[in-house]
C-alpha cells in the first residue's frame, strides 16, 4: 500500500516539476491542458489592457500574459477572444 502511494507521489512531483519555470510566481490551470491539474505560468505583465479594444486579428492569440512578448498583455479584443496587445 505504501509503495503505491510513494510511486504516485514521485510521479506527481515529476509532472509538476516538468511544467514549472523557475521565474514564475503564479500558476493557473491551462485552458487547453490534457487533463485537470496541468498548470502554466500566468504571471501578469505590467500595464493595462485598452479600455476599448480593437478587433485585431493579426496579433497572436493568448490565454495569459506569459503567452505574449514582455511588452505585451493578453487582452480580450472586440472580435471575441484574447490577443497579445502592445501596452
């Protein structure tokens, strides 16, 4: 019984460590993760999203700020969806 729990604990640590970036301080559930418990970094970049977003279909899609470049934020746009936006 204890051996099974130890193996499970080792597997859980290996999975979590595999997705951890040493510079991240906040983790969120990945919206497209293969299963519950799959986390990604969701630290916020400085700045604010525009009050009246445009319909930008050329910038990269995103879920969280770390999906974008450091000078961008992941903002909802007027087309319905999130896009990397320069701030």
